[in-house]
C-alpha cells in the first residue's frame, strides 16, 4: 500500500509543471494543447488509480520528508480520491471542449496563450485542496485555485467580465481572509494546523473556543460553497465568463468548498453542534436558490441559481451527520459535478447555435440541432431527479437519511428537498421548452456543430448516465468513504502512526531535540 | 510551557487595521476596496503572528546562549500569506486600471440583468408572447363551450 504513496502528489505536481511548460511555450499553441491534454489525461489515470488504492486505507505522503505535524502532508483517503477522480475527468472534458471552441472561433472567444497555464494551475489548486491533510495547505490550495479563477473569470477583460470579476474577487478575498483568521485562531488554541493532530487536540480545547473556530471555518467555506445567505455572489459573477470556464467553475469550485465543509464537520468537529444551523441553511439554500432560478430568463443565470440551490442538498446530507447522510452527500457531490458541468457545456453550444442565452430570444433549436436538445434534456432531467437517473438516486439517499433521522427539522428538510426538486423540474422544463420548442423569435441559420465541442459535452452526459448504471458500486464506495469519515482514528493513525509524528525524516531529529 | 499572553499593542493594531479594512472594503471604488484588502490582509498576518505566542530568540538550533525561541511555524505561514496578498494586490490593481480604461472610473457596477428581472417582476406582465401563448382572442369559456357542443350533437 505504501509503495504506491508516490502517486499522491502527482495530481498537484503534474499540472503545476505543465503550467510552467505551457507558459514557456506560449508562442506554440499546438504544443501547448498537447501538453495540457496529456498532463490532465495522466492526472485522470493517476486519480483513478488512487480511488482503487485508497479503498484499502488512506495513502499519506509527508512532503519533502518532513514529518507530519510540522511538515505538510498529503492524504488520499476514499473521499479525497473519489473527488479527485471526478474532478479530473471533468477538467479534462472541459479542456478538450475549450480547445475545439478556440479552434473554431479563433483566439478571441476562448483560449488565449495564458489560458492553458492558468487552467492547469486551477487543476493543481483543486487537487491540492482535495489532498491536503493540513489546514494551512488547504488555504494555499484554495488560493492557488482562486487566483487561477480570477484570471479565468476576467479573461479578455471586457467591461462585463471586469464587473463580474470585481464582485467575485472581492468576495473570494473576504472568505480567504476569514479562513486565515480561523487558521490563526486554531493555531493559537491548539498549536498545530495538521488536521490529524487537530482531530486529537481539538477535543481538549474549551467548548466555547471550539465553537468559535468551527463557526469561522464553516463560514469561510460556506462563502466558497455558496450556501445561502452567502451565495449572492455566484449567480452574479459566473454567467459572464466563457462557457468552458463557467462549466468548470460550476462543477468544481463550489464543490471544493463543500468538500472542506465535509472535512471540517467530520474530522475536526465531529460533535455536530452546528448541525441544526446547517440544516436551516441547507433549507434556505435549496428554496431561495430555486426560486431565483424560476425567475430567470437567461439560461446561464438560471443554471447558476440551480447550482446554488443544489448545494443545499449536499449541506443537508452533511448536516444530518449520519452514515446515510454522508453517503448520500458524497454521492450527490459526484453526481452534481458531472451534471452541472455537462449542462453548462451544452448551454455553451446553445449559445453558439442560437447566438444568445436569453430564453426570450432563443427558440426552435430542436429542429436545427436535435442532438443538442437531447444533450440538454438528459442532464436537465438528471438534475431535477427524474427516476432512474443518478439525481434521483442521490436525492432518494438524502430523503432516506432524513427520514431515518426522524426529527421534525429533518422532516422539514425532506419536504423542502422534494419541493425544490419539483421546482427544478419546472425551471428546467421551462428553459428547455423555450430554447428548443417555442417558435423562434428570429430565424436561426442552421450550422454544423464542431465535433470537438459536442464530443466532450456528450461524454459528460454519458458519464452522468454512467453514474446511474454504476450506482450500486459507487454508493457502496461512498458508503465506505462515509464510514471512513467517521472512523477518525484510522485517519489519524495513517498520518501520525505513533500519535505524535509522521513518517518523514525529521522524526529522527525530533527524537534527539526537544519537541516544540 | 510557551508564554501565550498576547502583546496588547499588536492586538490593538490588529483591531484598528481590521476596522479600517472593513470600512474601506464596503466602499464602491475599487481602489479603496484594494486598500481595504491590503489593510485586512496585514491585520490577519499580524493576528497569525500573535497566535504564535510571545516573541523570543531566533528559532535556530545550536545558537548560544540558549533561550526561549519564537515559534517559527506562524512566521512561515505569514510569509506565505504575505506573498499571496501581494499577488492579489497586483491583480486587483490591474483590474482597477482596466476598469478605469473602460469606464474612466473604477466603481463597481450593478448587475444589470438582476435589475431587469426585478423590473419584470414589478411590471407583472407576461415576459414574451408567441403563437402558442396567443390563442386567437377566444376565451377558455368559449373554447369549452365549442367542445361541449360536439357531445350534445346527438340530442334533438
């Protein structure tokens, strides 16, 4: 098992190296493309291998040979590996899509020479955040992906994107500052930022202080995950970015926040004192988000609001803090990453064919581009949770967990999620009808869709369907991940075998000197 | 046991910096927001430094005479945070400049689409019309009556 631990840093290292290489090769766009695709393909293979390997227990690497509590460690347990695998599949698909878009529409619309390095840095940041076993390294991972996302969201610097980017950057900065304050607090209270050691030391901290730290961490992550009432920035900023960028943001960035909430709630603060607050937040996120979506008549904004709304489902599962809750939440994250990204990619194609994303001006696309109608319809139904698709299975798992919980608040959430699901169906069917069926306000000239763009979008749709077919094994895996989340001793033991130090070289030094 | 009682001067400075930072962050001009984030960033860096306990000798082993050393870990973290703040400051500056290039000011604009949706809701009208929504001027009652006729045709 430990023989394979060298695989763990690769999902971070390879994209970073690739970013440097593509930046150096900025004059040779063709080689840039080959490098980016190759790097992300290798990362996908590595993370798929990690999913299999992590099933036997967490893989831990102490970076640079520095032993864990002082040195930084990367941990690939089941949850991290699964998230990593899904996110690398999505990043690869989106990259291929954006390459085709760049080729057919020229440099103006998407890939400029800075696009590839930034995109790879984003992938590295996401991987770093998933793998980090250290609170400060998690912060660094967040910053890496955020800085890359700042560049991507303001790509080409048009007036509209600068406006959206301003909001996005300032809000993200604020959440980072909060996170850093929380880290300072955690360090002052416990003298460590290593998550495994925190799991050991936090229970000894005064309960009041512990609650403050938990609230601050959760607030910082809730801004990133767009949990109501900290979600207003998302529908404002995402829709203006280029389609592939919006797609990858929608798929990954909020989920990194959700992942951080899962880690905080399971590993650091397992007593669940914020669960009731989180349940209310989940309910508000679901309902307010989807009501926002119903009111929109721009597809991209509509999807951004459904994105916010469905974050509520994941928070619901997390806040239940039961086996069933974690299992369903993790499955839902996996399902939502693929489906939401697929939808945004398809909307990119809709924009290309129809020339707009406003539902008032689109119409009759089902005749011009029947493939597109199917490609939009399937993930839309998946998102709304029509049986037997994976959205239905994820929601069913959440509802079951809610019913098992049995408290009146959990029942309220169960009702809330069913209503949200229905409203999602309404919003998406309305969007589909308007875009594909209504009499077109202006005639659209039929045009050939580039295969390079349809291919990745279709691949993601099929992947979403695959989640349905493979739901049995996948649910079993997320269940094992959920059990592992609650079995904190195993995680701690993997990182700190003797309860004090990791396995790096500095163990020898530490035993000689005094332990600070 | 490390002396964890914080330096009051540093704590007050952190408080003042955060207060100024938050105030500036709430401004509309991007340049002021930028200054706000810089202040806020520095405040947090100081805070992390305070979190590391009292200051002491340089944390280098083998130094004579031996004494209580300061904690190197928060310093390493603050160093990282400073670099990140620098990068973000540069980026925000670039954005403020771009905004000034485009609009001759650097104020954060409102979301137009949001306003439009709100106006639509206030007017409370149908957002669009097409052949399906326009049923040729007949009311539902008239249509129902016609449909009804067919079933009554057999009667005298």
